[in-house]
């Protein structure tokens, strides 16, 4: 899971153009939106698209608890891991 968390941190930085932030600056349990990293709803859409493209997963914004899945890197990692096909999990 640690490797996936690192990958997701890099994906957040790259897909959202966060040039002043390094992966190690993002705590796995820190809030990504609002007072945390400061992401907004547009960032959530861009991040969702990047996750779908990178991991080949489907993200339905109407899914129950989607906001919770995107709350932290740790939550995103669990969500992505659960959505990936068994042969893609590491």
C-alpha cells in the first residue's frame, strides 16, 4: 500500500500542476480538500480523470461515500486498490 500511496502523491502533483509541493510534503492522512492541501472540486475532477487513466478504474461521482474516498491519500489508496482488477494489485 505504501508504494501505491507514493504513486498517488506523485499523480496528484503531476495532474494538478502543484509545482511547489513534493510527495513527502503530503501526509497520507492529511485532508486533500479545504484546509488540508487546499484542493477544490475542479481538482477533484482532474484527479479523478488521472486516476481512471493511470489505474484503469471506473469512478462514478454518484457513488456513495465518494467524497470520503477522496478525502486523504490513504483513503484514495484503499479505494484504488479495491477497484483494480486482482491481477493489477501489488
